[in-house]
C-alpha cells in the first residue's frame, strides 16, 4: 500500500492513545472547527505543586493526520512540566511520527496550538502568569485568530468579521458583523468567550451583534 | 498474510473494464492497429476505420442520433471543453454572450465556462435545491435573448441527482439558446434519447460503463456551430484532430453494445439494500441528493455521518479493503469541501462527513453486508473519538 502516511501515522490513526475527556479537567482548549474540517480538543490535569502534566487526553474530529498528531502530542506532553510542554513544536510531533505529507501539516499545527492554548488557559486561571502583562487589544486579536468562523471556515480576524473590539477595566466588547439570530451566532459567541475569558485580567466578555447595535440607536 | 478482501464501491469515478471489451480491444492492438483512413487506403487502415464506424453506429443508435453527429474525444472532460469553448469560440461576435451553468457541475464544465469570462462571456449560475435539482423557476428567470448556452449535468456524479433534462432543454430553446448536458454518469444507467429530450450537445464517456479510460464522445446536433479546440488533421468530421484512439473507440462501442439494463436493475436494488442496511445499523445518517430514488443514478448512494470527518472514514474503510470517497476538504486536491454539496446549501460539516458509495455489476449482496458491518464499526469508533456530540 502506498498511502501518503508513514507507518507510524497509520498506527496512531488506527489505535490512538489517550482518547477521551478528562472530567474536571484543570484546563482545556479547542482548536479548529468542524466547518474547516479539522477540530481537536485537549484536556489537561496538572499537578498544582510540580506543574507537571499528570494527565492529558484528546478528542478529534478530523483526518488521520489530525488524530495521529493529537495522539502523539498527548504522549510527548505527559509528565512534562508546563514549561517543557510549551516548547513542543509541530515539527517535533511530525518527526516523531516519521513525517507528514506537506498538505497535512496544518493538522499537526492545530494539535500543537491546542496544547499551547490549554497551557496558557491553565496559567491564566491558576495565577501562573509571571509578569502579569495587562491584556491589550493586540493580545485579544491574537487570541481571536484561533476562532474559526463556521460560515467561511476562516478565522474571524482574517475576514472582515470583527467590526470593533473595546476593552475597559477588564470588560471586553467584541462587535461582530452578524445578526444575533444567525444560525451560527451562538456558536461564534461561545467560541469568542472561550478564548478571552481565561485571560487573568478579563472580567467579562460581551458579544455585540449587528442588529443589537442598530436597535440601540 | 491473508489477502485483504476488496470491495470496490467507487464506480461513479470509474469502472472495471469488462473482459469482453478487453478481448475485443485486443483485436485492434494486435491485428487492426493501423491508422483509420479513407476507404481508398490499404486493408489494415480500412479495418481500423470499420472498427470506429461500428462503434459510432452502436453508440448513435443508443442515444438516437445520426452517426455524423457523434464526435469521439478523449473523454467527457474533453467533450465538455469542446462543447462549451467550441460553441463560444464560434459565437464570439454574436449578441449572445451569456452562459448558464449550475452549481453542481463537474469541474470540467465549471472551469470551461469560467475560462470564457476572459473572452467577454458572462457566466451565470442557476440555483439548485437541497436535493441537487435545478430550480426550474429561477432558470426561467435567468434565460434571455442574450443566452448562448445552458449547460446542466444530466446525472450528478457525486450525489446522483438526475435532472429533468427535457424541461431544461425546452426552457433553453424558448430563448434560442443551445442546451448542452454532461451525461458522463447518467449515460447507459438512465434513459437518454437526444431527440425526445431535445438535447443539442451531450458529453459521454466509456470508462464509467465498463469500457476503457481515455475515450469519450460529444454528440453535436446537426447545424450546431462549434469550432474545434484541438487543431491538426481532419479527423472526426474536422471537429477533433489527432489520430483516432481506434482500440479505445472500438472498446467504447463494445461496452455500449453489451451493457445490460437487467444488470442496472440488479445494481439499483443492491444500492437500495445498502441504504436500508446503513439506516438500520447506524444512527444519525443524512441522505445527500434526490430523496426519490427513481430520480437518482441507480448505482449511487451519498450519505453524511454526523459528528465525524469523511477522510478518516475513507481511510479506515480502505484498511478493511473497501473503496469509497468523501466530499471532505481533507480528501480533495484543492483542500476544499465538495462544491457540489455546498451549492446544495449544506454546511461544511455535512460535506466533510459525506461518503459516496457507487456500485457496479461486480458487487454482490455479500459485499454490501461486509461493507455495512465494517462501516458500523468505523463510524462508532470515530464518533467515540469526536469532541462533537449530538446537541
């Protein structure tokens, strides 16, 4: 058989490790969306003294590459400290798997991003941010790059979808160009909140839809 | 190692060539291999020409046209290019500059039409409904005296929906437009009569009906002015240059000659059985394409499995020896979800989770039972892995 995947990718695809959900996880993160065809969710259980990853599990909606990289990343990250785990790269995941076809690299990036965001989320919610940099609009924009608009499958910052972002005293307002009764309005609002709420100095996140502004005028 | 059982269910892509076709084609590789030539030539050349003539006769009879109205090509993609570009090129100075296609066309129609936009033609896309049927009312509104061509796929290669060709042809003719249809998938599986259905141009191909790859034909109604797109000698009534693919054309004729409508009936009931078994064994399955199975390509079934992604399904099934395809972005060369399913108004998720099963006369009930058993396991495993659950 001459599939474009290495033997190891196929092995992990067929028999993924660390599959499932961790109940009462200390942190979690979702990358991608079903709309873009790949989605991975990571759960972390972290030892609060050693900051070592005690348990890590994943769920995947995606292709073989997505499943295999998510699985290998859970294995690499297991028992590592958060600092060590942060340094895991997609290249490392890909190398451990014996390489990935170029068109499938984005699936590996997705899994690594999920790990990074999950660790960041943990740090924010557990007071581990060393130099507590105040959240700026740029930080928010950076985080919103991971929210995929299910209508287009492109992240919300790439397309002209976010009209404005307001930030004052830990209160964030995100103005989206979408009506509140749109099929995906709730989905997008939830994803945006999921991204911004873990930030240490953010108290409240509000999503303002096009029609809610109009009615206020 | 035990040889893996192989169940090939990708027959809307291509089929296994029938043994009788291979045997017949061999004659043209071994004995009648000369260039088909005029009746004044040498004997081998005349034998080759007779091979082509016979095929042309068989196929024209099957679609009810004259032999002079059938142009052999390298396949349906070339036929679609010839029909659309050839017609446009011979009408560059005409007042008609509008080309109407649907959103569920094959890439060869889509891109042929789009390429003409550079030469000043305007391409309009008629809506299809969520079963893939062309919206007749919007087509009526779209056609006008500026419309040169309406090109609509007869039977959809992906979701199997069969259009009401005659109605679409009539609407086209009312404004004086030419009607072309890509019948690559419907040809032989469904009834086609170019006279009765008022078709002006039609693309067909051999490899989807147990014939060889690399040969197809374009039916061009007498009087329809098209310019050739491949220049050279005067072959194929000067519509298509290049030495004729004699063995291929002969094989095409043979495949049509031996095609059995009885077998199509059997395939249809096997397909129906497959759908029943999938529904009975797997939850949360959505049917894509025509719900009325009489308006589907008889060998086609396309369904979406919720909460999971198609490439993973395809790969797991492949490891169990079952060959199917998906409309998922991961699977496509362009990393794009099936434009056909999206044109039908479906979400990306539904496209990503879609699987096409297309059967052949070589499949058995046992193949289908094996497929459903394996499929059930694969879908369950992937759903257990998925972060998305029913809401």
